[in-house]
């Protein structure tokens, strides 16, 4: 494999659109069980906020050397302000629309001795008017970018993603999608979708053999008119399906510590390497290497260009 194309990546610009969220971590020590209920008592010693969802994809793109614009929706609240602040600090050009009718998506995790004990999710859907504003802003931004990434966490921002894909393809701008749910027809016409193993099962059902998976994957790819379909399979590595056939890479992870946000890192790496001229196979090799690094880190994390060179 060639050297990581950092010089070319520095010249590209990625438009990331999707569900942005705040990942909030409370770290502490567990020394006793509560007298009120049979649950551990966590004495919080440290708090940390990180960018999640599409914002984490954008953060990874910056870390890999690319330029990025983040288009999403937040509420008029503290979590939304924190996302905007963290994004600015990370070097992300933010185009965040504020929807006063909703609260910002927030995932709060409580950890004791580096083990996750509890996760609390705050999920809200944006209203139709804000979604229309997002589409208008997307139209204005498209021509300034080399590639589009749609980060779907089923929080409502990509309700009209089929329109976004169509607009980009009309301008011959490639679109890469991290999908969610089982209604994959909405992703038709994208260049790549990258479901994980569980998401692929939800879309096509369970499989017993690799041959059965290949038939299902190629059938889905052809039905949606995709160039490529990439399944991330945790300890089983990654499998790419294109018109040329099946291409598999074994997992690069030496030690799996936390898979949170690993799909974001994979998608970000695919986007920057493809935009820099890598073919699908080479892009998957780089994405697999990046994914193997990020799962060895705690929480929603990033991989830098230096770690891949």
C-alpha cells in the first residue's frame, strides 16, 4: 500500500451532513453499593464532553488533514453551544442550524474504573421548517466541496437524504453514507453505504455463510445503484462489495477497548482517501487501519494522519 496521501488530503474539502450530538462522559470511582438500591455509587472525579455523530466524523476528517464543513441541527441549549464551541476548537467550519423546538441530542455515559456503567440518551426530532432550511443551506454549500458524507443516526436530520444524494450526484460530487434502520431505499444513488454487521442484518436479514452474505450484499448494492457497499464487521474485519466482486480485509485491531464512534472514523477515512484519489480497495485498507487504532482508545475518539504514516 502506498504512503498515506496527506498532501492531497490537505487540498480537499468534505461536506458532512447529519445528526450531530454531544457525547458527555462522567468518570469516577466505585467503592460501594448504594443503600437505596442494589446499584454502584460512582463518585465523579472528572467530566469530559466530546463531539459525537456527524460531528465526530468531521473531527476525524480534520485530524486526518482534510478540510471540512459540518451541516447539522442543534437545539437552543447548553449542549448545542458546547457542540459549536468544541467544533470551532477542532478546526471544523460549522454550519449548525438552531431549532428552538428541540433539545440537542445528548448521550451521557457514566464510567467507573474505565468501565461504562450507564448511558442516558436525550433524543429529539427537528421540525419540518428547520429541515427545509438545512436543504437550502446544503444547496448553497455543495459546489464548495469535493465529497459529501451523510452521517445518519436516525435522529431526523437526514429525513430527506434522498434529495441530498440526488443534488450531489447531479453535480457529480461523490456521496458516502453511514446508514441506519432498514429502509435503505432512501440511500439509492449514493456512491457508498457503510453499514456495520448489525445494521446489515437489519437491512437484509441474517446469513449463515459468506456466499449467502455476498448474494444479499450484491443484490442490495445493485438494487440501490451503489458503486460500493462496505460492511464493518468488528473482530471479523471489513468486507467491500463492488461490481468487481468481494474484497475482504481482516481486522487490524490489536486490542479492542471501546467501539464507540469507530464507524465515524472508518467513514471519515474512506472519504478523505477516496477524495485524494485512492481506489476502493486502497481506501478500505486505510479505513481498516484507522478503525483498528480507534477501538484501542476510550470513548468517542479520533485517529490522526501521523498515526497512519
